[in-house]
C-alpha cells in the first residue's frame, strides 16, 4: 500500500512518515520546506528519515538512503500540474494531507499565505483526489475551529462557525470543501481536528519548544493570559497512532465523510505543563506573565469518543512521560537546535 504524506518535513508529518514506514507502508513525502520557521530543522527531520539535503530537488523524487520504501519530493500544493502528475504516476492508495500554513498568531500578520496554502492548496489536493481517487483522504483540521466554544469537552457535534483567527477559518473552510467533494465525487474523507501536539522534533514556534529553549538558556518565558489557560496536550506518538488508525478505518455506509477530534481528552493547566518541563529539564523557568493574545482561546479539551468508537484509539502517553521524552530529546539536540535556528 502506498501513502502520500504532505507536510512530511513538518513536525507531525515527519512522525507520521516514520510510523507508516515502521508499519510496512510505501511512503511518498511532499513538502515545500518554506521558511515559516527554520528550514534547517526541516532538513534535519528529513535526514533522520534518510533524505540528505543534497538529494532534494524541486519536483524530483529523492530516495531515502536508509529505507527503500520512502521517497520525498519538494513541491508546493499550489503547483497544480506538478501535483496532478505526481498523483497520476504514483496512484496512491491513501493520502494524508498535513501540509498547511500553521500558526494562529502568524495568520493575523500574513493572511495571504494562509489563503494560498490552506485554501487553494487544499483545493488542488481535493481535485487530484477527484481525478486519481485514493481509498481514503485524511486531512488535518484543527481544534481552533471551535473558536471560543464554552461547552466542554469539545465535541464534533458542537457549533464551529465562529473562528477566532483566519487560520481557524481556513481549517473550517477545508472541512466544508472536503464535505462537498466527498458528496459530489464519492471520495472517502476524514478530517481530524488536532489538539495541542508536543514531543521530539516539535515546531520551534509552539509553546513546548519555546519554553524548553528559554529554560535551557536561562531566559524568561512568556506565559499568556497570566497562566490561566488549559490545553489538551497530546504526545506526538499518540497522535500519529491515531492518524494511521483513522486512515485504515473504512466507512461502513455512506456518506463517506466524517470529522473526528484527535487529542488526549484531558486538559492540562499551562502552569502544570511548565512545572513538569522544569522538573524534566532540571532548571527553573523565569516567567513573564502576559495578557491573552489575539486569536487565542482560554481552553481546549477534546472529546475523543467518536475516534475511539471507529478505531479503538486511546492515548497511552501521560504528561510526565511525554514531557520527559521531549526534554531528553531537547537536551540531547540542544547544540544542533541552535545551529538549525542560526
């Protein structure tokens, strides 16, 4: 079985590729390696999967030097003809679309990028799946679609029509686009609403990596909403297990479309997360308390009952164990991470 993973040089994409290879799938990774954050970190993830930087060329498949079942291509989703050619030549069994312009706050500063990547790029993924249909398209949505939803835990049946950022709006728009294509062209599609993911090889613009770096270097960390925030922190190993299980789960009846939460189902106070990270890194954090940022929400909490019903997925990694693994990775890679960000 052959799987296309878009966003494969990203945090979740990298781990998804490694999980699929472990499970015996043939994988093609796709990423444009943009500079939203350090491209060197993305190249480092690719090297871990056996794709040396010198082998990476635009629109050319590069073979992994450590796993014959993995190839990678540098490409934008907006490159419609190149994307269609890839789908036509490879005939994918499954597509996992993790490519997107990420970041709630960045969407306020650079809205055009989000429309290009998250709307137009996803439209071309849907079009490619229309003409070269896979068995199943799994698309990365986001818990941000719930906006300031006050009902907890967040359920897929809750209203999600009041986004707090353009990023959230594009993700909700993706779900509606996917619904239309699924109904019109009978494409099996699952949209997964990701909650806060952390772990080794994480994104440097996200709180866990920002906190770890500041603690390691003895610099203050910014704690928004004065620490009065809760997030459904989910370890990346649990997330990718759920992604692969969702991909393999079929549809018993039409319509071939669903939206599922994927998270830990147990919100954690931000201050508790920081305390656990301090313990794992063996150093105290200097905290700079800040007001709530535009586009942020005070709490996220996933109801995972629907995903569990379909896949029997249950998160296994507790907060202490997950942060411990993340901190050990960070400390082992700290010198290289500095070079990645230079």
